[in-house]
């Protein structure tokens, strides 16, 4: 994906949510770089997480049936896969 902007409060990233690419604000995670996983809420990356934590979040969302919409569209990663493209809450920049 990509990261744009030099000013910390204006940085954005293009992240993939289960194959759906969105632009999100990276103002709260200035250290985020291409290839990182981030927790996203309402279009703002809140924190950076490692792949293991991203996998865990993905598993929790699956258990809560919060991935049904992406799975219906056929865009979520296979069972147990990290969100290489990502989830509604975890994204890879």
C-alpha cells in the first residue's frame, strides 16, 4: 500500500480491509510505514500492531462474526491467515 504526506498531522495511508482499499489518517501513528499493521476506527489509524496481534484481532473478529460481510463478498483472508489484506479493524499499510 502507500503512505503520503510529510506533515505528521496530514499523513494518510492507503490500507486494505479484506481487499477493500481505503485512505485513512495516520496522524495518531506517525511511525506507521508501508507493510505495517494498524488498528483503524472511523478512518483513523489508532495504533500500530505486529503481525501476531493483527492475527489475534482477526481471529476475535471472526469469532464474533464481525467478518460476515467481507466473507460474504469473498474478500477476507482464509481461516487463520493474518490480515494480509486485513480486517474491518486491522489494516496493513
